[in-house]
C-alpha cells in the first residue's frame, strides 16, 4: 500500500523540470515535472501531497489554495503569482531573502543595465529611475552572495571602495592642479609636485572603477554552495 506524505516545495526550475520538496516527515525529496499530477507549474512555498519512493517524490498533487502557474509549458500566471520563465521576478528584484543562481543573476543584471541606459537619456525622471534601481541591484547581489554562503553585507564593498577612491582621486587631482600653478598662491609651476599628485590621483579613479568590476565578476562567476546553506535551499534544486 502506497503511503502519501505532505510537504512544501522548496524550489522548482520550469526550464529543467527539476525541483525539491521538504516533506513533513523531515526528509527532502527530489522530483521532476513528470511526477506532477496536475497541469500546474508549482513555485516555492506550494503545499503538495506526494508518494515518496526512496529519495524521490512521485504522484505529486498540488493542494488547494497553493500559488501556481497554470499550464506546464509557459502558462499564464495567477493574479498573485509573479513566477515567469522558471523564477519569481518580484523576489529576484525586490527581496533580500534566499539565494539566486548565476544565470538568474546575470539576467537580472542585464535587465537593470538596460533600464539604466535608457534612464540616462531621460531628463529628471531618469535620475529618479536610476535611484530606484539601487534597490533591485542590491537585492540580486545580496542573494548571489547568499548562494555562495557569504553574508549580504559584503555588497557594501564596491560602493564603499568606489566612494573612497573617488574622493582620494579628486583630492589628488585638485592638489596636482594647484601644484601646477592654478592656485592663487603659486607664481611658478611645480612639475615634480604636479606629477607626484596627478599619477596617484588618476590611479585612484581607475581603482574606483576596477573594484566594482572585480566584485561583479566574483559574485557573477563563482559557483554557489552545493545543497542547502544557512540562507536557504539551492536554487538549482541540487
């Protein structure tokens, strides 16, 4: 006699059709879309009833009241569901909780980059849009750090570094300008002082751009933790 168990879906990738269920019995079960007994695509948090076979879940039934996306292949989203193409866009851009995989991070980053470029051509409202983009940029970066098992506070590194190096560069370049004869108290150029300050100043401006770039490549290319970590289940369902 088959005994069913109830549980909650931790993750599901509609692209690969692979997911992970946390059973009420304390165990975790892998499953594929072939095990679904209804034409609905589940999302994280969905309550289900299923029959366990070893470490796999079969004969999965989605319980009434659970948020889903209708249609196994590219159906329409319910009024309260924001899951499209296998992941929750609202969670991706607005939430700092959980983890996100590398591919989803880059998709989100490219979308935000495109919006930022367009906003740069719009007067006044473009500046407001650029400010609003700070939140989703932080959200995707924090969740990517979580996927790597790192604290989300590390996201402050590129912001702080860029600010500090920019200030240093500005101070040194201005100092070089005054040393070169632009200041009211200078009557002769001082080439040695000019180059001594201008070189490090330019270098500081370069570092202000390189540190954020290096940070972006780090969080965007390093593989996340296998299995669960303290920030949640593996978004790949592995």
